[in-house]
C-alpha cells in the first residue's frame, strides 16, 4: 500500500463537498515534506484550491485540517504552514500497522494498466567493442526495463544494428588493410576515415582464423563476404561486453535488412498519402557554411509535427539519408504493435529527438513514443580525466571498466544520477570501502542483515511474523519504518518519469538509516538486536529487519546488483 496515495484518498473524501474537478484533484499532492521538522506527510490542497474557492490558502487550510481531524485520528499532530500547506505527523502505532500490512507486492503501483513496451537502447554502431561512453545508456536502458517489468509490464529489449552506410564501409576497409598488414606487411593507410584502433587488428586476426575467405587480393570481390564477417565479429564483441554488464537484448533488428526489404518505400508511400512528403529547398543552415548552395530535395514535412525545420530524405546523389532509414526502422517498430515505444539515445543524439518524434507521429499519431537522453560520463582516476576517441583508438573499453571496479559498482553508479545530468565516475570513489561509496554502503547493509539471520537459529519465520510490533518504539526504528513506507512512492516516481536514479539514491538513504540503527546498538545495549535478552523485542526487531531486507532485495533486483551474504 502506498501510504501517500492512501491518505490522499482520505483527504479527497474530506473535501468531497467542494465538488472538485478531476483536474483539480490531480493537482492535489500528498508527499513527504522537504524537512523532517514539518512532519511525515504534507498536503498542498489549500494552495491548489485558493483561486477556485476564492479564499486565502491559510483560511482553506484551517477548514480542511478541521475536516481531516474529524475524519481520522491517525495523526499525532496536524499543523498549518505558510503559504498554505497542511503537515501531518503520523502516530507511531499507525506507522507500525502499515509496516505489518506490507506484503510481497509492496511497491507495485496500484491500478496500473499493464502495457507491451518496446525499449530500444545501446544500438551502438557495430564497428568495434563498447567503450565507457556506451555504458551509461546501456545500463540505464536495462535498469529501466527491469523497473517496468517489476511494475507488471511486458518489455521487449531491442538493439538496432546500424550495419549499413559509409561508416560500415570504412570499418570493413580498416579491417581489410589490417589483414593486408598481417599477410603482406603492407603499411596501414594514413586516412582519417579509417579506424586505426588496436581492436581492429584483433578482428582482422579472428577473420583470418575463421578461414572463410582465402584470397584478399581484391577488396571489391570480397567486400560483401568480408562485411558480413566483420559485422558478425563486432556484434559478438558487443554482446560479450553487454553480458559483462549483465545485459541481454531480446530482439535485434538489422538496418541492412530494413533496407533490403524495402520498408522505406512502404513508409514513404504512407507519408505521401498524408501529404507529408514533398520536394523543396531547405533554408541555409545557421552559421558560416562554406560551399552551400540551394538545391531541390525530397523532404519530410516534420514541422507539421512540431519539428523546427523540415528534414531531407535524400542526399545529392539520390541515396537515402540516415534519417530516412530511421523512418523505415520506426515504421517497422510500429507494425509490431506495442503500446509504448521508448528509445534511449546518447547525449550526442539530442538533435534527433524532434525529428524522430515528428516521424513517429506522422506514421501513427495514436502510438505513444518516448525518447530518453543519456548524458555523458566523465571518467576520473587519480584526479585526472580520461579522454576517449573511437576513431583514434585510445578510448577506454567497457570491459576494462568492468574488470577494474566490477559489474555491481558500474551498474549502481551509472544510474545514481538522473539520465539528464552529466555523470562523473570516479574510479577511486567506487573502490573505497566506506560510506562515501554508495554501492558498498548498501551492500554492506544487506550483508549485516544477512549475518544477523545467519546467527539466529532458535526463532522461526512464523514467530517473527507474529511478533508484537509495539516494541518498535525507538526513534531509529520509527525512522526505518518511515523510510520503508516511502518505497511505493519511489517506484511510482520512477515509473511516471521513466527515470531510475531515485532507486539507488533511496537505497543509500535506507542503508544510512539502518547503519545508524546498528551503530546505536553499539553504544546502547538496549538497542542491540542479537544479544537482546528480551526475546519479544528481538522478534519485533527481526520482523523490522525482514521488511528492510525485502526492500533492499527488490531494489537491488531492479538494479541487477548482487545482495551479498557477507563482506
């Protein structure tokens, strides 16, 4: 049960005589106050209703607080605060009753319509292994998928393989020249379009070991077969990197296959029937652009759907643009009939958001489409930043990051900040065994709880379940109960915003409350758990620890981070 939603229902019942519209009811929020001194929950109704009732918020607050006091006796304190909030402190026995009613499905959003969701993420060009720059979007997408599954949705995790176009040609040429370097000692060309990274040599060696192609004298004669092999080896590397991060996709879509099946022609035909395709001249791009001249192009009328400018579909040589193939891909997605489509893109694709959304709306305006941008990761070690360049070949591999700090640290910390915010990933911080390392601190809390239950042999689960919870009266225990009861709100917040950073941050706060409780027992024998001579108090505290551990387990399962037995 969501305690905030529960009390919102009671509060709305109290002001039912005001005949509020659904819009006004939606604006009324019950939430945790920003500071603990203002109580346990806060109501903004007086502020929302002020203009509607044509009264001051403080007068309305006085009216509503009286109505609530008559309706329920759950609160030890009801206070009005400027400019028009009502703050409530919940009685301890009421908090304990909420704790007792926690079941396995605690945290699942109530009355949620289950959906089929297509979630596309990573989709890195298959031109080599993943680097650190890919990690954040990859882990964000995977954790978001876990969250949506946790909430009861059916999620398909999808990877779009960009195996068509110039970047693939340059990639395959790079491998070809490395093969010539190995076989004939020919020097690798000094060409800015090629990929000179060391990993290209490894791919070249693997292709030679496969012995599918026996003659490398003529590139054009083996181009198709070499491209197929190169993409296969690159995707194998990418899948291994993703597996190291704990990620496996359900579905892979090839851009080359999309092109071969002429899906773009079908998509263009559909858009033409709606009048969204035309021939025109785009305005000159902003800034100093050399050698620009106006020319007629095939354009998509994306401004009709909220974009800033219309978008070109064909290049000067009449080949399709990258955006045109994107339209075909999303046409393919929509034909697979999901309720919600989510794309996770890197920050460098911010300029594609409006055009993709406009194309999606043009194909089917009734389908819901969301784009999440994953901002850049800055990697630090010893106070010095690392620089990455995929073409230069001096980037940091995702595998190296995982090998250095471990999967758990990478997964936890890559989603510890909002996807909209830049993330500084510090090697030193995530390897420290201290409170300053959030993943260690949370895992240490889990290990401590596990150690307690490993030592308890004479009390069974039934005795713990039926414990007298009225013994949970210490301020540390009440704070833990309050923190536990926030879990459904955290899940709902993540679900509503399609963000997941609230979870690791909440788990860290829960760990802080637990460690504070543990340390208090070191200073005050009456707060000790295992060595407490009063078995009834022990059982009540074990019940509390069971509930704490349930939250840790659910949260860590969403993050796909290990819950350790010991550390």
